[in-house]
């Protein structure tokens, strides 16, 4: 069980967000980790751990590309060599080819020009091929990263997604990946070229004049100290700005998705106010990051320029004293500039790396999240054969929050093929029973079994083939109506899709849509009402043809005749299948084999509806009420 | 999968006829507040370049002057000058970067806030068509592309062009014919730039659209997570994602290849020009029309052109990305909100409203679809009356309701409130008068309080308590933090019935003159339904209300019932009348379930 011990709730008005002014409208989350993955924590050890993990992730992503990376670096070296050869050849041409030319011999000039052309073409080829390759490597890394994170998010439990929110998921896979793309786009180029020239120039400096080089070395403690300051400050800054942009995205996505409510309730000004606040917080945090690099980069420049001035003074003094040649000083000064200029580029690279690392930390945090409902290491197959689908709840206890249990020690045996209706007041735990059977969550104690197999031992694919849950939230994915029905069984033929729609009574309205079954549900003309969406969801479940069907308030938006049609269709479907039906309408309940009245997580009445109606219990009272309501 | 952009023909796409940079140029209004800062940073950048160039000159002086003359004081003086220049350069760079960061980040934030404000003004019809991932990628990714262009691309474009022109002018003065040769190299550079720019423009637009597609799928996945889990369709979604991410990858690789080709050419052209200068210059020197010193000076100066030309590749790439990002942003900003206040709109106030709602020959067609949903609706709801709307699934009941708060505008006829055409009433006044509960209760991941007071931010605790009591939603006080508890996104941590009751409480809060409730009790259990019904009956006594209902039990709330069939109102009257006289009504609302063989055992 991965359920954690309860943590202390954060103090009021601060839910761990930057800027406490933001938090009051958001309300207080019931889970203190609502806004982050579990791996993200404020303690220094956790920060260090996550940072290590994100670097490990980066290494892991690059590992398959070691060989292409090596080739790319070789090409880059070739390009740099060719680029340096160019000016040298020009000077060579002027020095050596002009006198013979004066003498009427164009041979040396032609030779130099030829060599120059070769260098230019080499540079062209090497540069082009290097850039193409590095783009390919970078894109492959991004593709890998996107797929890893998306794939992992699919395995995480409903519970995780409920607290993490869709906006944050979107933010991880868009904005965070974008900031890694920035590093990938131009990073390697700068790093290799700059490192190369710094190293080679350092060697030349040492070789030219040792005491002057020693003066240059004095710069290093300062460079180191400045870089360490920048590393710490920028890590913090970028971490904040990643979180701030996530809040912008969360608000943006949610408020536009609910735009009808926003407009109907004139929420626009307040939304704008909130948006401006989160947007400004994002502006502030990114500005902070940009200002750090705006300080760091000129800081490096100061160190470089001061060193140049020192070398100039000290070197001049040495020349005056006769310890060094003038030519050496001149060369030293020239190379010194070549030494510090790439430092600027390195500082840029370091900045991109810091920003990408902050994003990688967020992604590593998500990847580190353990699925709350893990796949079994060695799955057990369901016993084969027709007419299966026996469900057993054995001493099941469960609560969404540790301190508020919903179910305590629930025992329930549903024989294969039985249709069971669950009724009871709101919050009694009906939907929880449904979710446990669909394994959206695992019980805190006890077991849920299907045909004698603990759900935790079933592979996800097998479980989903056997158990299908239809709820009020009937999500239709982008795509055609047919594709949405086929979601129930991806290999179904068009005829099977239509048959399912017909069986459930959805065919007529689908056929009347602008493009029939091919109508895109999210496009113009494809607007479906809540009732129509429920019908599509039913057709989907019908097509999926599971052993156990769970219906949680699945017919609430249907009109009476359609509901009846659905019920009639279900009668056929459910005859040899196990079904768990949660419905508020007694017309649905009455058709069940057995009714369970649930209150406070316990079964308080259990029996066939006709029998319960006569016993004078809660069901009988409800039944009477319902009869009376039928005008 | 094709980029599902918008498909709205009303929006003109940037094509060959308009300048691809037009939309980028239009964003200059956001630059205006930072104009002074921009001039400053440009000057600082130029001065820093100058200071940077001066340091080696000073070094040269040191070698030629004090050292040659053995003058330690002069050495100290010039060394001090070098130090000063170096510090000045660093300070200037600091000034440039500092003001650059505040202006570019400030502009990004302003455009984003404007974009959001505009999106909030655009009607539901717009949001039906646009996928939120496409909107999001505009608000986040595209804007950061713009920010990068404003903070680096634009600056270096200016700096490099200035450097290029200055150096070429110097070269021309140094030696006319050779200078012309170098100046002529601008022609191939221009041709390469144009070609590269055009191709990159297309690729960058495709990439941004595909980023939107990826964002859309991600958001949709998070939204439909339960459905995905319920059917175990992770592998299919992963495939779908892989296809989109792969498309994005392919475009990225293609873009990389384009950039690689152009960058390499931008390297080759100055090199070849240098080669030509060498051959030409050497020949001239051989003929005696040029001295070696002049040639050396010419070549050294020409070497200064390499970096500005080389950097053209990424500057153009950056500029094109910014241009397509600006196009995409303007596609949204250029869509005029179709539902706005008329110039002479009146502000009706609550006390002045009696609440007579009339549909006069109302027709409605969703934009882009051929078939009208509603045809010639004639319907009157008298002040204080409750009218129930009944009809088969998908017959247009919810659409009819959404016309009242003007989430959509009628496409024919008109709707009047106390004789005022709704389009002549100020939107905020109208929406203040109308309380709405949708078929799907929309909740946001905010506190319960904030969710309840969407429409009345200044509601008092007592008003909220009364509304919650009416909707039988007192459970809200028992949540872990009471009304301050954050309800999960879409309120998923609450049961369907709880969400519906919160939505109902929200609709009745602030005592609207007109209640528009879409199937307000569908998700309630029988007991709660009876309690809510009783409370609702009290509110409905003196409020004009239009309800959509599916169940016979809820019809009892209404004074009269209207039957909607095939987009028309086919019958209006009392429930019992219609039940007795209209077979179609009986079919839709017959209370008795017809026996379904094999299921009914009672």
C-alpha cells in the first residue's frame, strides 16, 4: 500500500505557493501535496535528491544517443578547425603568394586559393551535417521525454490526477518540455565550441608566459564563486517560475473550459483579476531569473576585463624589467580575450541548463510518482469459461483521506450474473464501492475479488476487459462518434459499432448528425447534449461487452422513453452478466435482482426489491415516496 | 492526424498576399511603453560594442607607447584606462540586459493578459470551435517565442545590420572595387535569407499548430482520465499521443535541417567572399595598385563581417517563429466578440424587472451547421410563472435555455424580457438578472465559497447560507475546511448529487429575477430530491423560471409545461392536460415504465 501517513496541514493562507495573496481564492486543499508530485518537497535533502534525479534523467535520455553525439562533436571539431584555417590561409596567401605573383607566377596563389576553397567547403559540409545531426538528436530526446512522461501519467491513479489537476499535467508536458527544448536547440553547440576554445587558449597561455598565466589564474576563484552564487540563486528562481507558469496554465485551462459558467455568472472581471495576479507572479519570477543572468553575465565580463587590465599592467611592468618580450605580451593579451569571450557563451549555456534542470526536476518528480494502483508483477489470469463474473468484497475498508473512512469492513458477495442495485443517501459510499470494483483505488484493508482473483493480481488489460464502469461523466475524446463508441472495443468493425448504437437506441440521433457516425464530436455540428453523450457512453459499454458492468448514475440525463430503451437493451445485456447499478430512480432499481441499501459505508438492507418493499425498512419508505411521486 | 486548427473561415490566414511580418509589426503597440527603455538598451548595446573594441586599441597603445618609451607612469595611466573601459563595458552590458529583461517580460505578460481578457469576451460559440490546447499554446509557447525575439532576435538583428553596413562602408572607402565585391555578397545573402525565411515560416507555423495539438490531447487525456481508466484504453491513447509527438518531432527535424542548410550557407558566403578578396587583392597588389598593408587592413576588417552574417541564420529563424506566433495570436485577437452590448443598451435593474419572458419566432442554428436546432419558437413565461420544457434527448432544450443569458444569440426572431429585446439590454445587467444552472455543474478548482459566489462576489455569509440551505447543500460546511475547502477540478471529489446542489445554490444566490435551470435535480437521490423540490417550490413562487425536466416528479414544480419536438414548441399547457390530450407528450413523459421482459420482477 502506498498510502502515506497524514502530514500536518499547512497553516491557513499558505498552501506552499509563492505569494500568499494568491491562495485564498483557491481555497485549502484537503491534501497538503495537492500542488506537486510527492518527490517535490521543500526540505533541502528533497531538493538535492530531486536535482540529482533530474540530472540522472537527462543522462538517461542522452544515453542512447552517445554514438551520434560523438559524431556530432567530431563534426563540430572539424568545422572549428576549418573555420580557423580560413583566416590563416588568407594571411599565408598575402605573405607568400603575392611576391611570386609579382614575378608572374600565379601558382602559389592558386594553391592557397585552392586550399582556402577546400577549407570553406569542409566548413560548410561539417557545419550543415553537424547542425542536422544535433537537431535530430535533440528532437529524439524530446520525443522520448514526452512519451515517457505521458505514458507515466497514464499509469498514475485517478487519485493523483484529482489532486494534481489537468492544468498542471498540461503545463508539465508543454511549458516544461519547451524550456528543455531551448537547451536542446542551441546548447550543445555553444558548450562544445566554448569549452574547446577555453581549454585550447588556456594551454596556449600557460605555454606563452607562466607568471602572466598565474595572474590569469587569480580570476578563477572569483569565477567559481560567482558561478556558485548564480547556480544556487537561479535554481531557486527557475523552480519558482516553473510553478508560477503552472498556476497560469491551470487557471487559463479551467476558466476557459468553464466559459459558459464564467459568462453566465459574469465572472470575467474576477477571473481577469486572478489571471493578472498569477500572470504577474509568473512575470515576476521569470524577471527574477532574467535579472540573475543579467547580473551574472556582466559579472563574468568584469572579471575578464579586470584580468585583462591586470595582465596589461603587470605584463607591461615585466616587459619594462626585461623579463618578457613585447611580442609575448601582445599575443597574451589577444588570446586572453579569446579566453574570456567564450566564458560569456558558457554563462548563457549554464543559464539554459539551469532553466531546463528546473523543468526536468518537475518532470522527474512526476516520473518518480508511484502508481497508486500498481500493475501486478506477476498477473494472475481470470478463470475462463462462460457465465463468470462473481464479485466478492471481503472486509474492505477505504477512505479518500486517512482520517475519514468511507467504508469500514464491508463484506459483499455478488454471484455471477446477478444485477445488484445500490441505493442510499449521498456520501454513503455507493460510488466508492463502484470505484473499488473498477480498481480506481485499492482498498486500505481487505480484498476485492473477481471470480476468486484479487483485483490487485489482475493485469490492467485483463481487468478492463472484464469490468467496465459507466459514470455520469461521459467523456468523449476528440474524434468521430464511431471512434468514441469503438473506445469500448478498439478492434470492433463498423457494423458492430452500429449494432451497439442501435441496441442502445442511439442510432437514430447519430444517423441524423451532419456526417453520421463520422461526425467529429468536438467540431461544429458535432455538439452532443448530455443525454446524447450518455447514449454514446452506453453504446461504448455495450460494445465493450464486459463480465461485470457498473453503472453509476449513468442514465440521469436521459428522457423517460430513451431511458426505457436503454433499460430494455440492458435487460438483454445484463441477463448473463454481473451488474452493479447505482441509480436514484427507483424505476431503474426495481428491475434489479437484488437491492442493497447502504448507509455510512455499511449495508443496512439486502434483498430482492419486491421483498424489501414490504418489510417496512428504508427501501419500503423510498418506494412509497416514489409511488406517490408518479402523478 | 491533421492539425485541428480552427477551421473557421471567417479568420483570414496569413498567406502570400499579406506580408508575413504584418502581424508581428502590429504588436508594436505593446512595445510603446518600453520605447524609451528600448532606445536606451540599444544605445547601451552599441556603446558596449564600442567599449569592447576600444580595449584592444588601448593595449596596442600600451605596447607602442609607454613600453617602447620605458614610461611606467604612462603604463599605469593606460592600464587604468583599460580597466575603466572594461568596467564601463560590463556596466553597459548590465544596463542592456537588465532593461531588456524587464521590457520583454513585461510585454509578454501584457499581451497574455490582453489575450485572456479577449478570450473571456468571446462567446461560447467560439470556444466550442477552438480546442483549449490550441488557445493555451498561443498563450504560453507562442508568447515565449515572442519574448525571445524581442529580447534577443530583434536586438541582434539591429546590431548586426548596423555592424554590417558600417563595415561595408569602411571597406568601400578603403578600396572601392574590392569593397564593391564585398557589398555584392549581400545579393546571395539576401536570396538565401528570403528562401530560408519562406520555408522556415511554413515549418514554424506547422510546429506551433502541432504543439497545440499535443497540448489539446494532453488536456483531453487528463479530462477523460476516468473514462480512459474505466476501459483500460491507455495503450490506444499512448499511440495517439505518439503519433502527434512524432509529427512534432518530424517537423522539428525538418526545421533543424532547414536551419542547418541556411546556417552553413551563411558561413560559406562570407568565406567565399574572403577567398575572392584574397585572389583579387593579391592580383591588385601584384599590379601595384594596392599596398600589402592596405590589403591586410582590408582583410582584417572583412573578418569582422563573419559573425554578423553567421548569426543571420538563427536571427531569421527566431524572427519567423515570432512572426507565425504573432499570426496565431492575432487569429484570436482579431476575432471580434459577436455577443456584445449594443450602443444604446439599457441596464435593467432587479427591482424594475417584472420578469415576463417571451420567445418571439425564435430560431437558432449553431454556427457552421446547416440545420437549425430551434425553429420559430413562440413561448411566453409570465412573471412569477414556472414553465417546464419537456422533450426527447437532444431536441434542443438546453440550447433554448442557453439563449436566455445570451451565451448564444438567436439567429432569427427575438427574445424579450418585459418587452426589451435581450440584445438591447446590457450584458452584465442581463446576466445579473438571470440565474443559471447547467446540465453539467461546472465547478472550478477553487474554494467552495469562490465557486458559489461566482456571480456575486460580495455576497454575505448569510446569503450564502440561505442559498446552500435551499439547495440542501449544507454538506459544504462539513467539508474538511468548510467553505474554504478547495473542491477538486470539476468538483470531482464530490458526488454528482453534491455538485448539482452546489450549482443550484449558485444559481439561486443573489435572488435572480429569472431562473434558468437545466434538469436541476437529475443527479439527486429520491430523498434529497424531495427536500430540494420543496425548497425550490418556495423560490419559484415569485420568480420567473424556465426549467428543463426529464422526470414526471420534477414536472410538478412547474405551472405549465411546453413540449419541444423537432425544434418547435408543439404543445403548451398544464401537465395533466397534456398528459390526457397530447400523445407525443405522454410518450416523452409517461410515468409508468412499460414492462421490460426479464427484468421486472415486482
